[in-house]
C-alpha cells in the first residue's frame, strides 16, 4: 500500500512544469526559452504537408482537394519553367540579331574609312563624306581606325586645308544650340564620329605646328576657338553626350572629370594645341608679322583661350605697329578685344602705342571710306543710346 500510495506522488513529480517555472529557467533568460518553443512549433507546422503529413489523418474529401492543389502547383511550375526558357531563347535570338546588324553597319563604316585612302581623299573631303553619311555603327576599335585614317588624310592635304577642315566641322548640324528631340538624339548618337575627327585635327596641330606659317596658324587658331565655343554651346543632349566622351578622355589622361563650369579650351584638350602653336609663332621670323589679319586672329584666339605669352605679345604689337597701314576694321576689332576686354597684352608701353596707332588707323579709314565713317558713327550713336538707357534704368531703380 505504501508503494501504491507513492505512485500519485511520482506522477505528480513528472507533471508538466508550470509557465512560471519555465520562465524562471535558463538562468533568467525566459525569452530564449519561449523562442525555442516557438521555433519548435514552427518547425512542426512547416512540415504538416511534408514528411509529417503521414501522421495527420486525411479524410477522402480533403485528400481529393489536396491532390488537385498539388496538380495545379505542378502545372504552374511547369508553365513558369517553359516561360523562362522561352524568354531566354528570345533574348538570345535578339542579341544575335543585334550583333549581326551591328557587325554589318560597322563593316559599312570600315569600308567608308578605307575609302579615305583608296580615293585619296583630303581632310575636307573625308570630313564631308563622314558627316553626311547616316546610320553608321561603331565601336572603340573602329573609332581608332577612323582617327588614323583622318590623320593620313590631313597628311595628304596641304597646311592650307587645316583651317578649312575645322570650318567643315563647324558646319555639322549637331552643334546647333537648339534642336528637335529626334534630331538631337540622332546627332548625339553620331557625336563620337565627329569627336574622333576633332581629335585627329587636334593631334595634327600638335605634331605639325612648327611647319605652319603665320597665315595658317592665325586662321586655324581662330577656327578652333570658334569650334570650341560652338561645341560647348550645343544642344543639351549633345552636351551631355560630349561630357561622357570628355570624361572618358580625361580619365585616360589621369585628369579630373568635368564637374560644373569648366575651362572650355582645357577640357577639350586644346590648351596644349594653342600653346604649341603660340610658341611656333614666336619662333617665326619677324617678316611673318606682315600678315596682320592672321596676326590679329591669332591674338584674339589666344586671348579668348587665356593663353598668355609675354614675348609673343610684344612681337605681335611690334608687327602690327610696323604694318599698321595694312590693318582693316575686322583686325582692329579683334585687337581691341584682345587688348582691352581680354587684357592679353601686359606691357603698358605696347598697349599705349598700339591703342594710339589703332585709333589713328580708324581715323584714316574713315577718311578713305565714307561708308565706313557712316557705319562707325551709327555704331557710336547706338552705343551712346544703350549707355543712356542703362543709366536711366539705374536711376529709376534707385
């Protein structure tokens, strides 16, 4: 009886622990215990339809529904697999089609590049042919071939064709400041071709500046300065595409990419070109300074590009003073811009003598040409009226 009497006590000894005893377990970390129990429950529930399903009673109606559900899931998985395979096949076919079309168009560009040599084209003709051919595809390798072919065309042409080539680039419609969206996108796609020709001209100038005369240097520098300005003022979509090309070029040269307002000449890689040509002009005999129109163009371009060279400034001033009778109104305008707006000339004596000589030349031209005197008088009147209007606006504002 004592043994039987002790059974309930043993049963009571193995009964489930109370919640408070569980929470007090695990050294004061009840949340971990609850988490372990929750994880165990989750594990059991997650296998209801798995390996533990055999222990769950299934009624006939439930069994049929479950079979239909499994069949639907299997069919859906099969359809998804078929869709994935079909999409992969379509993507592969589209890629192959694009690859074939790209190769064909690239070959068209390569044939066009080969025609530069086979037809013995000079730089102007080569630029004309390339910029008027549409829908040309390219890659980096073909663009390198284009640059080399353009370099050979520049070698075939005489130095007089150098500034004409730059002027041909100036005529490219993609440089217009405002363009329709479709036209701008099309021109942006062709920009790498244009820019490759530009880099070929730039490289040719760097390598051959010492072989150019004053006329060739002056006209080429002026054309390059105009081209740089027009490239920078092109449509926004063209400018964005150009920024990508320039950033790549700057990165390859180890320079910082474009970020905000930039030096146009430096960013386009023309600063070295302008400096090399300026030193080439400095080394020329002083007799070359008789070409005052080219000298004035050179001074304007170097001043606008902020390329200072004190010894060349003095040489230019002396050349203009020695040939003042050949200076014409366009030359006077360029020299005044270089001298007073851009402050390219630094020597005070040179500035004083040159200013006096130019004013005297203007008086002489007015006497020789009544039409010029009338035009100058009209321009002076316009300037005075503009100054008066600005003064009145300032007074009204006060």
